[in-house]
């Protein structure tokens, strides 16, 4: 906690502010202890101290509660404190009771609640937040946007309209648990609005609205709704606990069932392995017996069918060789056509990918150029705004100069009149000394009347001067307020434009990344399909080589038939077996080719879908660009409207100053005539 004390002292020195002794002592006590509560209650805080404290609190120090009750906070000081608290993510409790916060502070609290999403308890008792409807509406909007506040204390002169705004807030807020509305002026209308809101809100479990001129039946309905919400919360918590326990039991049962299934499957595998061993042994015995029978049959029928078998086998082998050669040639042609088709498709897809990438790159460059143009337009608008502010300052200087000239002229005229009157009075006194005493008395009475009239005139002139000074101060205050409002609007518009630009740029970048990833995946799939085609081609080459070997074997068999009749049957059988194996391999290769064809069709469908999705994404980008253009047009129209308002205000100021100067000149001319 030493950080808060050192940071406060350092910021006071940097800003040239004399730190308050009471605040320094309290921070020193806090730094020596282990508390996490910053208690500054009953301490008078100046605006400068509030500004420094706001900067200290914005640093996320180890302070979870800030107590500022009965501190006589100024509205600007409260605004600075809340601006610092808006950036804090550690403070959970804020106490602002008894500070007589009004319109500006209410708006600041509403903005603070919109930004801060960590505060849990807020105490605003004995303030004046509910008097102004516009500021209280901002406060309620902040509450509706907030998603962390659970406890709220409002004793702030809230009437039935404020109660309606609170009801709208309660319909949108789902985090508040307790709401204290004692000693306000809600009335029957406000109580009914709160009852309707609580029927839709299920998070409020405690609400206190005593001392608000609410009828007893409405109060009972409010309490019943709060109790109903509390029962709902209790039931939801109980159901959550029960579902959690049941889910744990279900997971445990699932794990046990899985273990039992694994054991059962292991037992089944053992039984299957034993059955397979028995079946293999039985098959071996059956095959051995079948072989013996076949040998005996072949021995008996060998002498009878040697010639027939040899001739028929040779004819069949020739026919099969011819059929196989035809099939091989057809398969070669088909493979060549498929490979050329795939190569052409891959080339076309690569060209389309390159064209799409170039198009997207050009679109990105165009969007960046447009964003730069919009930024230059914003800079021009800011420059025009600075020129207008310079014109306003020059007008203020002219008003001050006219005011000083008017005061100087009035004093000079007054001095000249006084000198003239003194001279006339001296001359009259000299003439009156020579006359009779009665005439002296009459002249004295006349002089007293003249003096009284002059004093009355002087008092009237002073009253007029004070009225004009008050009008000038009011005009200056209005100018300052309008300028601050205009500055706030410009800042908000700049922030909105920057956020929208960043969001749109991030969206475009994410879409480009997704397109690049999809392109890379498609290229990988194409490379895999090409590798599979190469493997199929290699297998076909191997089959061709093996068929050539088979042909050679058949030629050797035909040569040996003339010399060895006895060995022909064994060789023919061996040739048949090899031919059957080769035929099976060829059939397997043909099935692989069909599978590859299906994969190729799937890839073609995927490419078509990808092209359609790319078209859709391009259309979405065009829609986004049109939306951006419309937003820029709207901002331009708003800026032009603001310029027109500023020009109207400047002309009204000029007219007011001219009327003021003309009125002063007319007053001076009238006084001179008199």
C-alpha cells in the first residue's frame, strides 16, 4: 500500500498542487497498515485533489473499497474521480453518500457504469440525482449496460418519471440483487412501474421502497415479487447442485461401463483367437485330404484327357492374353486422358487462385487509399474547427475591448459633466453672495435637488452597467458550454470512426487469412491427389512389366510342350495360378482407379463450392464498402450541420454584441443631450 501514498505525493508535485494534510495523513495510515479500504469520509476534497486521486485510483492498486461519504464533492471533482475509477478493475465498493451530487455528476456516474464492469456495490444515499430527468436517464442507461453491479442504494429525490426509467433499466439488467429506494417520491405510478419491471426481472431478491407514498397493496406486490425471485434463485442453485452431482454420478457410471466393455471385448478377442486357431487346423486337414483326392483323380484321368486339356488350355490362354492386352491398352489410354485432364484442371485452378489473390490485393489497396482519404478529410474538418474556435476567441477579445472602451468613455463624460457643474455652481455661488439671504436659501435647495437627481442618474447607470455585465457573463458561459458540448461530440465521433475503421480492417484481415488457409488446404489436397495418381501410374507400369514376364513364361511353356508332355500339366496349372493373381491385381487396380475418379469428382465439387463461397465473400465486402460510404456521407452531413449551427451561433453573437454596443452608444448620446 506504499504505492498509493508515493504516487499521490508524486502527482501532486508534478501538477504543482499543495496536497491536503488530512488526505496525506489518511494515505500514510493506509500505507502502514494492511487494509484495502480507502476511507476519506468527512474530508473536504478540492477539485485539484479529486483530479490527483482519480489518476491514483486509475492505476489498479490494492484498494477494493473507496469510501467518500460526506466529502462535499464538487461536480467537476466527482467527474474527475469517476473518470479515474472507470479505468480501475480492482475496486468493488464505492460510497458517495451525502455529497449533494447533481446533474453533471449524475451523467458522469452513468458513463462510469457503462465503462466499469467490476464494481459490485454503489451507495448514493442523500444526493440529488433524481431531480433532472435527462441526467437520470443517462444514469439508468449506464445501469442497463452494466453487468457487475449487485447492490445499489438510491435515496435521491426520485419521482414517478424516474421510477419509470428505473423500471426500464430493471427489465434490461440481470445482475442487481438488492435495491434500496427508501425515502424518495415514487408514488403510486412509480410503484406500479416497479412491480411490472420485477415481473420480468428475475435477479432482484431484495427491494426496499418504504417512505415513497406507495399504497400498501403495491408494496406487498413488490415484496412478493422479490420473494418470488429469491425462491427462483434458491431453486436454480439447488437444481444446479443436483445436476452437478448427477453429472458426476453419470460420469462415474460411464467410466465403469467402459471398463466392463473393455474387459468383455478382451474376452471376446481371446475367444475369437482360439476359434481362429481351431478353424485353421481344421482347414489344413481338409485341404490335405482334398489334395490327396485330387491327386488320385488326376492320376486316373491323366491318361484320358492329356491331349484335350493341353489343346483347350492353350486356346484359353491365348484368348485370355488377348483380352488382357486389350484391357491394358484401354486402361492406359484412360489413365493418360485422366492425367492430362487433371493437369489442365490444376493449371486452371492455379491461374484462378492467382487472379483471385491479385484481385483481393488490389481491393485491399483501394480500401487503404479510401481510409487515407477519409483521414485527410477528418484532418481538414479539425482544422476548420480550430479556425472557428479562433474566430470565437477573437470575438471575445472584441467584446472585451468594446466593454473597456465603453467604460472609459462613460468615465470621461462623467468627469467633464462634473467639472462643468462645479464651474456653474461656483459662478452661481459668487452671484448668490451678492444677493439676499433668501435667494441663497432658494439656490441651496435647488442645488440639493440637482444633486439628488444626479445621484439617481448615477445609480441608474450603475444598475444598467451591472445588468450588461451579467448579460456578458451569461453569454460567455453559454459560449463555453456550447464549445465544450461541441468538443465532446467531435471526440465521440472520432472515437466511433476509429473503432469502426479498426473493426472493419480486422474483419477484412481475418477473411483474407481464412481464404489463404483454405487455398493452402486445397493445394495440399491437390498435391495428395497428384501423388496418388503417380503411385497408380507406377503400379500400372509394374503390371505391364509383370505381364511381359508372363508372356515370356507362356512362350517358354509352349516351346517345352513339344518335348515334355508330362510336365505340361504342372506348368499350365502354375501359369493359371499366376494369371489369376495378375487378374486379381488388375481388378484391384481398376477399383483403385474408380476410387480415384470419385475423389477427383469430390475435389471438383469442393472447388466449385469454394468458388461460390469466394463470390459470396466478395459480395459481402462490396456491401461493407457501401455501408462505409453511407456512414461517411452521414458523418459529412453531420459535420456540415454542426458548421451551420456554429455559423448561426457566431452570427447571433455578433448581433448581440452590435445591439449591446448600439444600446450603449444610444445611452451615451442621450446622456450628452441631457
